[in-house]
């Protein structure tokens, strides 16, 4: 069934331009065009839509107000701002209700690619309630200690970019949110951003300060005691996997961009677990209490999807680069991907399988090396070298890994 898209703009010429630009997608998308926020809400009352793309500046009700209403009434809809009004104030107002912010004029191929990526990942989730939960998320909870650390650093008179990067490189939620913002048009990036340091450089220290202290784009985990007790092990595992993935990519002679991408993908690979623990703590914790080694099977049986699919869906609607989305989606079963050469997915899968084998936490002990995938890529004999890197890394604490990562960046 074709995906249903709704485009909203009070200028008829803009709507005509969108019709022409996206004419080639008419076979896969059922597209509707309306000239006001009121007309958009009326259309949504009559029939469901998969995505809404709205202008920011409109009379009576602007784009941010419209998307906030859609978020409350129809939370599983993918929401985008497409606007020529790219002031900081406009962007700050759209951060909460919009998944992505794009500037006019927008390359039609870029718009189509972003929509296609977001809509394709929707099909991974058969659990409608999970789609609703994920689409409504404003932020991914951070560890309280790291949340306090970043807010304290940003209250300093002149916080350094390196200091901010060091903290964010240790936190799954902060890293994901910074990448979401860096991949929005308001920072002026050309192309997608996978590197945390590049993302922070593009956004700038002062904007990060405003986003964190005034707009509150980060949040700290305030879940139940059992969940809070589980999260440090998950964070330590994510840091260990990101560092090992980075070292594996470097060992394979990858370019600096690929090495950075492998680190970021490793940090984000279990972001779906963070979301599930935060949003449905009792149900998700029961899965690992029943049988830690059958976590993936129980996830699908009880939730209708896996944490990898949850994470990939969120990263896709937030507009992160496709390579990161794929690394999150396929990190347990890379053979299901179409990749034929070493990539950040390869580095993350190998790092996760190797690190999990020696991890005592039930949350992290849920993956085995996909040997058929390594055979397909001609990398089967490299596994021993990668395990040696992990043994060397095992003598370093997660905090030291993050510190070393920050200083090398």
C-alpha cells in the first residue's frame, strides 16, 4: 500500500513546486497538498497519513504549532519542517514537535531520500504502540551523572568543545540528539554528519549551551530503581563497543571518516534498548530476567520487534545518515544487509559480538559472531586479530576509553 504524505504550505507556488519536484514518486507515495494548518488537521481527521511536511511560517497557526498538535493527536506520524525561515528561534521552537528540519529551497532528491528512509524503517515495527512511543520521543534519557556533568560544564563561562565532546562521547542519548540536530539544515551542513566532533563543531558551543540549558534537548533518566541500576552496564558496554569498533576500523586501514563513523555507530548500536528500558521498563526487564540468552527471540515474541529495529526506526526518522541507521538495524545479523565490503556495520557487529562474550550483564550478553557474514566479506581470518585488540582494550576502563577517545579526536 502506498505511503500517504501530507504537504502543508500557505503559498500555492510552493505547493505547485513540490508537486512537480516529487512527481516521480507518485507511484510509491499518495501525496496530498493543503494550504493551511487548519486544512491539514481536517485532512488528518478524515484519513491516516504516514508523514506530514509543513512550512514554518503560516498565518493563524504556524508549522511548529501544527506539528505539536499532530504529535499529540497522531503521534505515530513522521513530522518534518520544510521552511525558508531558518532563524535560531524558529529552529528551537520546532525541535520538540519536528523529527527533522529542512531549509528551502530543498533539493527534491534530498527531501525524497529523507522521507524514503524514515518511511522504510516504519515497516520494521509491527507493534503500533511502539511506533507511537518512538515517534513521540523528544530525547533519549541520559545517565544522571553524565547529565549533571554536561549541564555543569555548559554553565562555565567558556566551556571547551573538547570538554563537551568528551562528555557526549560517553552518553548514548546525548550523542543521538546531537547527531539529529547536526543533520538538520539549520547548521548549514553539506551532506550527512556521522562524526560527533564534526557535529559539535557545526552546531557550536553557544548553540549547544542554549539547546541544553534553555531548550532542554537532553533529559536524565528518572525511571524506576531497577532500570537505573541496569543502565550503567549498558552505557559501559556501548562505550566499550564504540572504542573497539573504532580500533577495528583503524586496524583495517579505513579512512578517518569511516573510523569516526564506526565509533559513533558503536555508541548508538543499542539505543533501542535504552528507549525500551525508559518507555516500558517492567515489560523489557522481564524479557532478560526470563532468559538472557534468548533476549532477541523474546523481544520479537513479546514486543513484535527487536531493540535493533526500535533503534533503527528512531535514528531514521531523526534523519541520521543511512550508514548509522543500517549499523543499528543489522548489528546482530549483518548477513541480512546487502553490504559486500567492510563498513561501520562490520566494525560494530564484530565489536559487539567480541565485547558481549565477556560481559556479565544479561542486558549485553545477546549476540554471537555472524561467521557467514565474515566469510562473505573475506574477513574470516581477521577475527583473531580483532579479539586481540579487545584483550588489549580490556585492560582499560570504560571511563579511560572515553577519555582516550576524546583526546585522540
